[in-house]
C-alpha cells in the first residue's frame, strides 16, 4: 500500500502540518509529492489514468469507490481552503475515483482554526486508512505521535 500526500508548497514549512508526522515512521509507505497546478506529478497521473489510485476527497462530482479496493491512496495535504482550490485547479483529480473516510471519529486536531465539522486532518486520515487496511501497529504509533504533536509537544506550540 502507498499513500501519496499531494502537498501544497506552503505546507512544507508549516509547523502545524500533520502529514509530515507519517513520513519517517511509515518506511516509504507515505510519500509527499509537491502539488503544482501547471506540472502534475506524472506518477499520480499514470495511477489515476490506470484507475489504480483513490482520492480521499469528495464533492459528489467524481466517481465513487471503496477504500478497500485500492492500494494507492491520494490525500490532498493542505488547509481545507487550499485543498478545495487544489481540487478545483487539478482536472486530473476530478477523474480519480473518490471516497470519504467513514468513521464516527471527530477530529481532535486543535492547532488550526476554521476546520469544517466532520473533517479530519491529514494524519487522522492516514490513521483511519491504516486501520481499514489492517495496519493497526503503524496506526497506533502515528496516533501516539499525533497526540504528542497536537498537545504542542512536537509542534513547538
């Protein structure tokens, strides 16, 4: 399984970015890709065109699919406002099968404002994906890292 974090350039420097928490512990399972409006990542394009990648995002206008059916997962790693802009400015993402994370979990992320109800931050999405895919050990490890980060222990807050 591979999780691609399609990351807005501003997220690389933000101390409140949660996607970065998964990079090292995942041993290559989570990969960060810089989003570019004019030069989409060729690997993601190939996976999407071959119907081998699922986008965790839905606006109701893309094909719906089940998380369990995919080994390549794309998460837009940005603020909620930036995520919507990335999606709207990336026609290839609209062609990707899409799904929401199905969970009763409420986001516990508190280092950013203006989060929509029911929305999870990037690391919470990764944790839920790992659980669905049966990788409970890494999910638990990332949960601990996220709790430390969210408390300000790792974020410098």
